């Protein structure tokens, strides 16, 4: 039996321009309470989801036969822009849809009125992945990273 559980979900953005299908459970879903995410979203937190590109397919919205490509931007961090993490958003409404978070991060700047469930995994800042993630999750992350690196290097060479 495969250790990868069967998973299939669909989601989309608030305005309906982007719909997606996810065929594999995300590597990790962070609920980030940092001040960057609060400013970026005009909200109290943001969901940051790491997943394998192959597991996500854009699907046409109802009444349309085409899909709209999301707007891709590097993630802003305190070290500058991260090329490893690309934010995908709807270019019309900037939202991405919602998945249940595994880990809450940067809760030192969490809004005081946001209450987290007692069982939530919580870190005041970032956290050491290798201490928190399972071996399988670490492998998925490393594999996805090296495939992404190989693809981006391939694109740069073609230019
Ligand atoms: Zn939208
Ligand atoms: Zn953040």
C-alpha cells in the first residue's frame, strides 16, 4: 500500500476567475501571522502552501472553456525576495482559496483577537523544518525543490 493517501480537492479565488484541482495533499500549509502577510493581504494572516507543481491543475471556470493563469510573484521576506517560493494569485482579486493549515508561524505578531485552536501547532517565528516535518514531508520538499531548480535552470539556458 502506498503511504500517499488518496487526495482530491478543488478550490478557487474569490472572484471565480481561477479554479484549481489538487490531486495530492499539500506538502505543508502554513498559516502565517507575520506583518508582511498581514500587509500583503489586508487581513490578519495568510495561508502559504507548499506543493508539488504537478499536483495542481488549473481548471476552466463554469461558463468558460479556458483557464486563467495566476499572477506569479516571488515571496517578499525579511531577506529580500525569495526565488524559491513563488506566490500564485488571481490577478483580478488577489486571493487564492483556503486550505486547512498544519502550522501557524510568526505568531509573535499575531493579531490579539485571532484565537488559535488548542491543538494547533504554533511557532512564534519560523521553525526548523527538519525537526518538525516528517521524513516523508522532507523528502517531498527536497524532491519538489530539485525538480523546480532543474526546470528553472533549463529555462535560463534556453534564453
Ligand atoms: Zn479572482
Ligand atoms: Zn508571513
